[in-house]
C-alpha cells in the first residue's frame, strides 16, 4: 500500500539520511515549498532543484510511491486545507499569459471530469438516490464556494420533491435551521477545499441526532468523508486561486436527472403546470405577449 499524505513530511524527514545527494535536494525543496511542488511536473521539479527527471522519479520510489504522480497526489491532498488564496495565486506563473490560461484551465477541468468518471462508485450513487427518496426531509448544506453547488442542487430538487430545504447563512443561524433534524431525515453536505469548518461542525451535530449524511466532496481524505454514511467523490483540483467546481456540478446534475427519471410521470405533470404558470406570468423570454406603446 502506498504512503498517504498524512505523515508525508515526517516520512521525508525519516528517509532523508538514506537519500542520494540529488534526492536530498528534492527533499529539502519539498519540505520548504511543498505548496508549490505539489503542482509541478517531475521535469519541472527536477529543473527547479537542478537534478534530472529520473532522479525525481527515483525519489518518489525511495519514499515508497509507485511513481511521481502518486507522490504529487499525496502532496496535493496535504495542502488542500492549508493553502491560502495568496499562495494559490503565486504557485504558477503560467497563468500570466491569457491564451495559456484559457487552455490550462479548460484542460484542468477536463482532467477533473476524467478522474471523477474513473473513480465514481455507481453502487454508492444508487444508494444515495435511494436515501433521498426514503428521507422524510432533505437538508442541503454547502458553505463558502460550495454555496453555489448547494443552491443549484436545492433549486432542482425542490422542483421535483416537496421536502427539500437549503441550509445557508441568513437571518437564522446554521444550527437553528438544522434544529429539527431527526433520524428519518437526510442531510447532503457539500464540502470542497478549503474545507469549511462550519460545514463540518454542522454535520457533526446532525450526526449526533442520528440523521443520515450524504457527503459530496473531493476525496476520502476530506474531513466530511469520515462522518458521512455515503460519500460521493468528484475531483476539484485547484486552478490558481479558483476552485474547480466543474466535476462536482456534473455529479450533481447526474443526481438530479436520476431522481427526476425515477419520478418521471409525476415530474412531467408538475412541469406541465410550471410551464403554464411561466407562460401566464412571462417568466422566460420568447413568449411575451404583444405590448402596445
């Protein structure tokens, strides 16, 4: 089993004495600048410290990893909850060029989608859909950058179901909005780096009430994964100071469609009524009644 990121720095320190001269240069750089090293290729890291790419690969092997990508992934997990916005901005100078930025961000989002497709657990996904239909009430919680995801999921589930509540900052405190949760309810918690402590505290509270929890997050190393009854993973590797929410949004779309298709007849009837209402009140462009000026 490969090493996890939990004690990665301690591992490097422990192995340091037995490393070659070139590998020690890599170790020293990573211990001092792990936030930057996590987003460097093996070739870039080697060039930075003055060693070959093959030396970087052998360094990863010396730590017990199958290759540099595994070490890099461990470094990224290590920094996710520690990297400040300022550090994110400074970690990659390639974003200075606007053309390069466009392609790099799009490629990064595509990579997050690819990794999510490969890693998604279809059995867990089905269990989550089942849990949503079994729940007496459904609470959706996502704070900070995850607020957009929670609001999007809540908007569409509220069109399909009649027992959905989005928990958010407002007149009522977060915990006040969760005061009536019971063991028959379901809380969907959405949390992405930098992980909101408020989200974790709120989920710990509902867990004590016996409430079921579905976690939507970026990895099983996420703080909410350990307390969730079911965890859905959608990758969100950071791109500069912006969180990549493309894969999480796609996962949420999948949930919405799966739920809607299970209740297709009822949803169709409901949307027919909605369409009539939207036409009556001119909610959308394209169907306005003629206006005389």
